[in-house]
C-alpha cells in the first residue's frame, strides 16, 4: 500500500514531466542546437522560419510546438 510520502513523490514526478518551458534558448553548432545549460548538441535538427539564415555560434530562440521545438529567430 502507498503511504503519504510515496504519494507525494509520485505527484511530484507527474508534475515535473508535465511542466515544460514554452521557450528555450540555444546556440547553433554544426546545424544542431546546444540548449542553454546543456553541454552537447541535441540529436535533432529543428525546423525554422523561412526568413532565418543560421550559422554556427548563432544564438537562437526556440518555441515548444507539440513534442518538439521550432526556431523562431536569432538573438543579436
């Protein structure tokens, strides 16, 4: 049977999984994005708005869309 502490830990895990930021910042490296706070580039290639031309070391703003991110623009 689950006690109150087990229940609290279960709820915290569920909430942590459900709350994800709507926007992230990152740096373009080799066509991939290294998100702020991470050391390695994401394994995914993210879609971007057509008006954006990206180069290595560009700082970018990404918006969460469904289960992925879309690059909205460069930060200058």
